[in-house]
C-alpha cells in the first residue's frame, strides 16, 4: 500500500478531474488524502478519500473566484493570464505550502499529486524531498520551439520557418511575462530554495511525472517532450452519487440517431455565470431550429434565463459523460475537461471565447479540425450559420470520430493510478529523496 496526498485548486474543473483517479487508487488498496476546498469534501468522502480542509489557502470553492480576487474582473486573454498567475496562483503558493506541509506531516504521504496551478506543490516537493505528480487538466504549456507560446492562442507553423518563428515569439513572451517569472523566483527564495528554476510555464510540468489529460493528437507535435510526460486520454470525473436525470431526460432519445433531432449541448463553464456571454445568444440562434438544445448553467440560475423556446432544456448540471455520449454538437466557451470528453465521444465542437486559457483550447480545436473556434461572440445570425454548418460538415465529423478512436484507447483513471503507484514504489526504493 502507498500513501498519496492529492491537492487541487478550489475550482470545479480542477477539483473534479482527480476524483476518478483517487477512487481507482482507493479501490486498489492505497491510502488517499485530499487537500481540497470545502465545497468538494463530500465528493471525496463518498469515494473513500480523507478530506483535509484548507487552513491558510484561500478557499473560494463553491463561490465566484472573482469575488475573492476582484483585480481579475474585466480582464481577458494574456492580461488575465498574467494577472492570474502573478497575483493569485503564485502568491497563493505561500499559503499552499503551509497547508501541504502540515498535510504531509499528518499523512506521511509517499507522493504528492496536484494540478499545475498549485504552485505550492513543487515548492513543498523540493523542500521535503518528496516526488510530486502533475495532472495536466489544461493545455500543455512549454517553451518548445515546436509550438507557439502559451496564452494568445496562436496556431503552430510547421517546419524550420515555424520553429524559428516560435523561438522569436518565446523570446518576446519572456519579456511580457517577465514579472510573472520573477514572482516565482521570489517565492522560491522565500521558501529557502535556489532562485534558479525552469521558465515559469515550463515549471508547471512536474519533473517526476506529468499526466496530461488528452491524447497526443490533440496537442501540438512536440519532438522534445520529456519521457515522464504521459498522455492518458480524457480525464473523466465520476458521476455524483446524488445526481438523477431531469424529468426531460427522455427527450434526448438516441441523440445522433437518424430519426431523432440532433442534440446540441451548450455550456459556458462553471466560473462564468453571465449567461449573455454564450448561453442566451446560442438559445436565440437556435430558436425554432430542428434541434434539441440542452443547456447547463453551472453556478447560474436556470430560472434567470426566463421563458425558453420549445426546443430548449436547461439544468444547472448534467454529467458530461451522460450528455456528450448522446450529443451531436458541443457549443462551449472551451473548458478543458468538457472539450476532451466531447472528443472522447467524437462530438464536434463550436468554441467561443478567450477568457482564462480558452484561446489556447480553441487553437487546438482549430489545429485538429474537429470544430470551429472563435475568440469573440459573433452576431446571432452568424452564430446560427456557424452551428448549422459545423453540424453538417462531414469533414469535421470524420476528424472528431478519428480522434475519438485515439481517446478510447485510454482509460485515464486506470492509467493514472498505475503510473502513480509506480512512482510511489520508485520513491520508496530510493528513500525520501526526489525522484528523477
């Protein structure tokens, strides 16, 4: 038996992505503790995981994160990414280390597991000599010359000219994000660690084990990935034990069957409650169309949408696994977990938005040809046309189906659990020194 300490950024996507992995480890006889936001405590307990509450780390789980960090409101794209990393994720590392170290003392964990935004994890790992594994629940970020820099959602160029262009862009990015990198340096020095470290985005990839929640075909064609990076397919959060289908569930019929209306799932994620960003415009665009529109509102109140067209069904939450396996199209602002689950089921995507890291996800959708990506919301008329064309586009459907074949070769919870157990075994074999 090995002991694992998981820890997650207290946002829905980051906190739901490790649940199935933890459940698989518990089922294999391992001891698992989870340092997570209070809003997710019951989910951990349900699968046999011991929840460890935050003491110092800001717990914004179940709330609007922008209420806790108002300096982020109104920002988007690179500006939001810069401020989020510099002023929130890196600064929170100070509090994270305090909570992680206390939890390590309590659990005696062999391995620490975290999503890439928990910058306190590598600090605690290096300080304590315990390996940590990263769960890649967002687009892969690296300064490889095989890809453009993370942030603006640029498309890759192939060949020597493309690599030359990427090197130049990475050099520019180091200037733009220099203050973010310096903030990480200062945080390391504050914790008694050497100031030298990989570039801030490169440092998000654990040097011990990194479990990327997609398939290689949905990433750029890197030629220089380290051996400890594993592509594990779509991360698959478990269906909540208390979830039951809404009373309109049978309206979905067989979804993609010839005699049934296409099912279009619409969501703008769990941290963007303003329905005018995507939900209301899409409802208007599809009013009267021969499709069934299924909307999930996340933290938004379904009643706030008012009177709905006859072809629209709404719920705060529906498990992606249950809905996307019956969908014909996914209209989304570009959340990473949902996007990859859509591709796991071969569902084409219309992605709209550039908040947070969404431009990067959209760039990958466009690069692989599995849908259409737009950084800004178009007019209702153009949105209707885009959705209709994407729904009928045989090439997009074929590319999404081909990618689904690759996704279905993987079962992320099992693969991650196996890799984590192996890392724990290697760690014990060499003692409590960092594993390389």
